[in-house]
C-alpha cells in the first residue's frame, strides 16, 4: 500500500491557507502600473515557490509543494506578468495520475520509490548562468532549465552531461562566470563540492569529509575561496538507520565553517569552530588581508521552544535569525564573530555584481511577529556597520524575497538601482510588485505593478537584466 493510499486526506496546515494558499491558474497579462515605471528598469524579475498542484496527502510541510514561478518582464514601458509550474518529471507523473503520488518530509519516507523518497519539486531557488535560468531544489537533485521570458520548462539540465545533481544556493562569480555548487546526502559522501566553468561544464569536483549527514542549505564564496558549513542540524541518526526521518539539533557541537580554495581538493579544507548555531542564508563573503569576512543570518537554535505567536515556525523549525558577522583568520586559525543587529530578518539579497568581493549593502526582508514566516517589509543594511533603513509594506501586507536590480547604466555602487518584491494583501488577496529606489528605501515605492491574481508567499528570486537575455548567450 502506498503512502497516498494509506493517507488520502490532507491534514490542515497554515502554509496551505491565507497568503500561502496555492493557486492553479497560469496566465500571461500586461499589468496596470500605479505611478511611473522607471525607464532605466529593464529585465525580468522571477521568483520561485512552493505551490502544490494536488492536495498533499497527510501532514504537509511548506517545503513540499510543487515549484511555481512568478515573473514580471519590464520592457518598452510595459510590465508583463507570467506564472508557470516547474514541470518536473515527478509533477508530470502526478498529472498523468490526476493526484498526488508523493507524500512530504513529514511522512515516513518510502526509500523504494523510483526517483527517491521525496518529490524533487525544483521549488526552492533560481540561478541564471550562461543565458539559462535554472530552478533548484533544497534537498538536492537535478536542476530544471526554464525558458525566459515564457517560463516554460525546457527540461532537466545536466551541464553537458557533467553534473547530474546539485542543491539550492549555488553561487555565481560575476567576474569569472564560474558557478560554485554543492550537494549533500544522507549516505556517504555526505558533502560534494564543485565548480562549473564559464563554458557550462563541471571543471572541478571533490568530496568533503563530514562526521555524518547534515541538513545543509547554503555556501559563500570569495574571490579565491569557498566557505562550506557543517552545522549541528541533522536527521536523527538512530531514526535514519530505521528508515525514518526526524530533524535534531545538537547545541553541544560547534558550528564549523570550512574554507577551501575554489579549485582545491576536499582534503585541503580548513575548518573553523564557532559558537553553535544554524544559518539558512548567507549574504556575502570577501577577503580582507589575512581574514575572510562572512555576513549572514544566524539562528542560535533552529529547534528551540519559544513564543510561537511572535517567532515564526515551519513545523518544528524556529525562524529567529539575526544579521551576524564572522571573521576567519587564515593564518592563526581563529574566529571572531559579532551580531550586527537585533531585528529578525531573513532571505537576504545584495547586488550580485559584487558577490564574493567587498560589498556594503544588503536588502533583507523583515520578519513579522506572527506564527508563520511572513515578511512585513525589508531592511536595507550597511553590512559593514549594521546601520539600517526600513521599508514597511503596510497593515496585513506581506512580501517575499527582494531582488536588487541595477539601473540601466548603473554605477558600481551597490545601491544604484531598485529593490523589487511581490507583496500580497492577506485580507483581500490583492497582489502587486513594488519598485523601491534602493538609495531611498524608506520612501514610498516609485511604482506598484498590480497583479491580476493572488501570488502566494514564496521563496527565492532572481533579476535578469535585459542585456543578459540575448540569444547569443545560449549554446
């Protein structure tokens, strides 16, 4: 008997309701603009997210849903909205069946199922490399190529047959055009690290030794190094041996940061022990003399019990992240760390043109005091000082991850452009994209683009400048 046959009914879940509730329409429409659409804003803003096509069987987790892309294409004074499912092979099978086949991470996994115990939804992240938009999954697997601007799924993409699997949050070096990737698993090798070259093929891959399986989510790069993470958040090893999954956190273990040369062997990684914690998302890292500086969103204990009315949870996961800085001295092997703010923010973004090099600003969604993960504004940080300015969306209005879109002809300043995000009114369901001047974040939006359907709260996004859409970049 399959998991679906055992449990057909969907257990109520707040991440299936209100501003998170899935939609089942795919449209393309020219949108109404309130205000003046900037003439120097040209490109495609696209966001990924969890949107189950069929009622999920059993206990749903927000990370389970099928990938759905929402995009605005700014061109010739118009803003065109599109949304499409990421048509993964798993979703295609469920469409043939007319119902959900896979249960989610909250149900007992079926390791005998072809393709793995969990459905690869490609619902998590996006990266644009060599003219290709790629959708990725947080648990790791094949990525899916998405046509731009149509958002139609082209199919699996394996980098010319050289890389079959990777997880979300690879990093694109804006200077070398290398894509730095990683993957992790419940079986050895627990962590695999690699580099996709500017030609689009895997040019380096190595295994990195870990003491056991970990739940990893991100990495960071500098001009010459990569920072890997070994946090004490993991599948419970005893239950995993029984074919069951439950997340556990070991606060008695340090948070380890592994610094490795970009093309070095896994045996050359240099580990730095810091105070125990977890981090979903980094902002940036760079080299400063003998040190590597890393800035990200630190969570002291992702499973700690606490006020569930003001600190959001995703099932057992507690989201209480704060802006934090670590400094790793490559000569002495020491770590210095410090908090940069006491306001909860997550899903941070920056000017991708400076990734891996010294940067000043980040644009971090502000976490609302609510049981679910809702962002009621964003904070523009000076990540060198912790100074900040805040933009709030208004009562019962919630946004997602922002992107920074440099102006056409922008200077090198990492705030010479616009901050964009989808915003949904939880009361009316009305949705829009707001465009905010990045140099004046506390001001009202420069313009608002009305979306003719509700856009559910989602995950990660990408800005593709108009000059990146040239067909000549595709091979």
